[in-house]
């Protein structure tokens, strides 16, 4: 192993974000003015994947479409020894609900075999690997509001250590209706639409053909003052006069974003949640969407907090074309 492997750069070679309208490009993104209506994905699955996924759940469809879009944007064929890391906060919400309705009174007492199989929380990662032809590590990571960040952190650590040379990392969550029921699983402000979607990044230790760089996924303990913490991160990550954008996660209050912007006048705040709504792995959408063509080069810092107060700072650089 290279003696400096733990400081080895990790590059981004492709990215894709799928929003609650079935949007996957900048021109397709639309601002949400309320909870998005239920999204039907069968036709988009056939278009992007190339064949219908019979009996697949809605969550699997989201993951399949997003991951395939990402892999199709690679300038080369993805190697089969690419490791897969999928972060999800809630995983199979709809199929789990369907199973419970069937097995609990007054249901029939027996679950549909397909509903039962699809209720497994690692089915989405299984489909992603199968469709992508991936035969390496396959992990599903669930850490509430920081699920995607911990999946990304783990993938980067494996690449820096030399365990793997490339990884596909995603975050995916679905919503459920009605809103009142869904709010038993997620904390949203009254003015926050409940969202869904996914985001995917292909990471590699190779600099050639990279469109970006993953600088760090930094964990901050509860009670950390975010202003000096952000200053410290920028001192380590930012190049002189580099454009700087803050991406606040769905648990960051608007007043807190405003305070950070006031403390750092060069900071531009980008509220990507207006496009995707709030969901546990929305960070994946936000970070992948900065690569929407035409992508603006610069440093993007994603800030997120879980309900226990732990904070994650993720630094990503979009490279000039």
C-alpha cells in the first residue's frame, strides 16, 4: 500500500440526480410549491434501463434509473470490480406498509410474495449492482438524516486506503402519501414539501477524465459552532479566489444558513431543496445536481445535521470542463 494512501485524492467521474418529477437534467428541474404528486416511473424505467423491471418497487425504480443515468454518463465502461455503497434513511416505506396491511388485521393474514421480497431494505442495492454488472462490495447504509454522507465517507475511506479503485455511491429515499402518515417517519417544517429522489456519484482514484473531486466528508460533534467549523474546512479545501457555494441540508434552518452567509460574505447559498423537497438522503440529490450540465466550476460545501445534533460537512469541487 502506498505510504500516503490515506491522503490519496478521490475524484468524481460521473454524477446523476433524479428528482420528484422524474427530472434528471437542469432543464427538467422544477421548483416545488407543495408536496409532489405520486410519481409513476414505469415508462422512464423502460427508457433509461432498457427493459421493464417487473414487480420492482418504487424505491428500486428510483435507484435503478438514477444509477443507470450516472453510469451512462461515464466516458468509459464501468469496471465490474466497482464497489457499491447506497445510503437510505427510510428504505422501503411503501412495500413495508403494504406487507403490514396484508399480515395485520383486518388484512388477509398473508403477504404477497413480491411485496414481501421487495420489503427487504437491500433490494435496491441488489438491483443497482445487477443492472450495472457490478461484482464487488455491495453495502446499504442507513444512518437517518446522514445516511448518504456516511455511505460517501465509507466509500472514500475504502478508495483512499487502496481497498478499491472505483466506487458507485448513491442515496435514495421515497415519500409516501398522505403527508400526515409520512411525517411519522421524517421531521419536516410545515413549509417544506416532502420529497423523494436520488443522487449518484462514480468515484475513482484516477485523475484522468474526472469532472470533480471529493475533498472530504467531515463529521462534527454535537454542539459544534458551525461558523469556525466552516472556516476551518474552507481553509483546508478552498483554492485562492475559488467560487464558493453552500448547500444546506433539509435539517438546516433558513436562519442558520443566513447566519453562515453573513459570517462568510463570499459564500453563495444554493437551496436545492426547492427542487427535490425534504428526504433523508436529499444530500445525494443536492451534491449530484451541481454537476448538471452546464456545471459551474468551484467549491461546493454541503452542510447537514441529524436530529441528535451531529453534523456532516461534505466538500466537493467541480472541475472546469
